C-alpha cells in the first residue's frame, strides 16, 4: 500500500515512501548511470522534490517515481558530458552471497559501462527487473521493436566484450 | 537454436547471478533528514491573509472617507451657537445647561448624527 502523508508529519511519511520504493529506484538509477554516487543524487533529488510539494499535489506511485528518477538520470548524463571523471565504484553485487566471483563481476561492470545509457536501461528492466518488452515499451514510451533491439544490442555487446576479455 | 542465440542465452544466464547494488544506508537519512516541511501551511493561510489585508484596507479607507465627509458637512460654528442657545433657552436658560447642550452638540457632530434642522425646531414640532 502506498504510504499517505498524514498527521505524523512529513519526515515519517517520506521515510515510509523511501522504504517502499528507494531500493528499486536506486538500482534503476545505478544501471542508467553506471554510477552509484550519481544514482544516490538522482534518488535524493526526486524525494526532495516530493517532500517540497504541497499536499494534494504529491504523486507517489511507482510509475511516477520511476519516470522522475529516469528524468533525473538523463539530466545528470547531459551534465556529465560537460564534466570529467566518472565514478568507478562497483555497482553490481551477486544475488547469492556465496556466489562471489570478483573477476567476472568486474568484467561485467566494465562491459556494462561501455553500453549507451538507453541500452543499460533496457538491459536492467528486462534482465534484472523481469519486465516484458511490452511493459518496458509502455514505460519508456517507445515501440516494442526499439526496446527489443536495444536489449539485443546490449546483450550482443556484452557478449563481445566478455568474449574479448576471456580470449 | 543458432550459435548467436545460444551465446545470448549464456550472457543472460551470467547476468542472472548479479543485480545492481542497493542504496547505501546513509542515503535514507540524507533523504529523510534533508526534507523540509511542506509549504502547505503557507499556501493554506494565503486566502485568509489576503482577506484580512483587504478588510483592513477597506476599514482604513472607509474611516478616512467618513472623516472627510464629517468635516465637509460639519455645521458652521455660528449655527451651532444659535442651536445651543435655543435648546438651552427651552430648558430654562441656565448657564450650566447651556454648557451641557453645547457639549452634547459637539459630541453629536463627532458621531455624525447631529441634524441642525431637527435640533433647531421647537420641541412640539419634532415628531411628525
């Protein structure tokens, strides 16, 4: 259930909203930006904008939040073109803690960093979040063919990159 | 399944072992702690404050207008004297009564209710 801003005050309401959505939003931002610090800033900006809106003007559904984070990320990418230095902190983790393979993770991260943001985004939504191509197309306002080809390009490039590293 | 598809499947399998990292713990306090109280309260008071300001302005303007009108239509001093003398004479002509009548006329003028014509008429003819 979506938390509602009530008598308990803005901070408690925002905390509940954060707990409900921040994990998914942050991971989404991490994959668009391939940068953990930038993802933190994007999520922070979105929640701050929500906190500053008056009651009755607050939209806090998942779809809206995703779009807001996405906009923040692409704005950050446009700014980044004018700046130098990108965060190279690890942005992937193994699903099972016992499955740690640092070399493979590093290779994957490095391969993912070479992809354009649009391909990283589709890769994330399909491979990590499990959305269908149709759902991704609806979310991004793109055609299903565009989304599917971005995904295939992304996987193809990852394969090439990983294959080149192995040889 | 051709070789390309098999390769893609392998890469997807490899990806399934991983996921992007979650938010660092300090982000929550940064978000929740950094949130200022909503501006709702300010906006909520705006119509009320505007109404109160309008009422105050209206009150000042009408008070000024009333004062201006009272000054414009104030009876000349000689009329006031004549009316005071006439009323005092009707009440016996005592100087203390004369002074009281003059004071009453003055107060009446300040309130804006003094009517020279009615006051100057003999008592019997005031109620028609």
